[in-house]
């Protein structure tokens, strides 16, 4: 019998793409910048999900080097905040076509993506039915949440953390030069912005500025630890304990012969809990 799995996956991804262009998702994104999850942040997450009777949450722990441990720590925070059921959906090559597991993902009220390595997560879901199931849940009204690596994967253009020019890793990026940030394809739940995490505590301004130089039509959103951005459509709202930095609309962008980046001006905003902003001003 011919194996039709690649064709089935391709059709699923195509349908997701067509749906994304035909209508706005009914769900929300709850994007956490990493660090601890204090009770107030967990309460905000649960409130945004809007759980009703028989609703449940699922965790996708595939970013973590030890997925079961990632689930355990998130569930520990979860159980303090709510009695809503939560389940571990660790998808692997052996179970990523399992109809029951995929159905559980599609119908979850909240989908949480743990921290770890964003590239590891995307390798586990890209070109699989899991990718399509995440998008289907979002289209239907689920809140898709993630922290740290789980924040980075929300974007279409995902920062991996790898430096291409400065091969010795530094979280601060020592130079503002062209082609130093590595991007890979993320989930594409947000297509108008690039997300960076642990932002203020790790002083990642140079990295996000370099990313905006690579994609000047996009908005750069740097989320600090213990802080989240709630995204619905083109609107965003800050919750949590710290701040969110937003870069957008660079003017007179140029790159010198030495590959140094230059802007004449750019919009810079600093937001804290309760503040709201528009992600992109472009139509």
C-alpha cells in the first residue's frame, strides 16, 4: 500500500494557509518573555483563556530537553492557580499522527508551549499534522500561549538565538551588523512581528534591532521576564510584572560597506502592565 502521509500533511498545511488568509483567528496569543511564572501571571493566563465547563488545557513540551520535566514544572504552577484539567501532549515522530492526540490538541481551550529550544520545537512539528492542529485550535478560539522558546515560535520569522557573524554566543549581541541574526520558520501565528524574550534582563536590544534591519516591515516586540503580551488581531496588551519594548517603522535604513546598520529614526515604545498598543500601522 502506498504511503500517503506526506500528501496528507501537505494538504493539511495548505488548508491552514488558506484559512489564515480567509479569516481572522478567533483565538488569542499569550506570549510570555520567560523567567518565573508568578501567581498573578498564571491567573491572567487562565482568565484570558476563558475556561468553561468541560474545557481543558494541553501542554506541548517539545522545546525542552526533558519534555516530562517541562510539563511537571508548568503543571506545578498551574495546579496552584486552577483545578482546570491539563494534559501533557509530547508529540514525537512515533505519535504525531495519532488521531486521538491530535483531536485533543484541536479542541483544547488553552495550548501552552514550554521554554527550551525553539528550533527543537519547530523540528518536532514542522511538516506534521501537529502544526496544522495548532492553527486549527487557534482559528476556533483557543488561546495559544508560550514562554521563552515558546514565545519565539509564535512568529513566522523566528529568531533561533544563533549568531551568524559573531560565533561566540553572547545574549547581548556585541555588534549591530547585517546578517548576524539567524531566522528560521516558526509557527506563523503572528506574521507582523518578530518576538524576542528575556528582553530587558538580558539586554537584547542589539539582537532585536538587527532583526528589524533584516525585516523592516515588521514590528519588533521585546518581552521581559515575568511579563506577557496578549495578542488579538492587530492589538496587544501587556500583563505581568515588568516591561515590553517595541521597535517599528525604521526610516532611512541603510547598511555600510562594513555591514554596519544605520537608521535615521525609528519608533521606540516602552510599555508596562495595562498598556495597549497596535502591532503594525501598515495596512
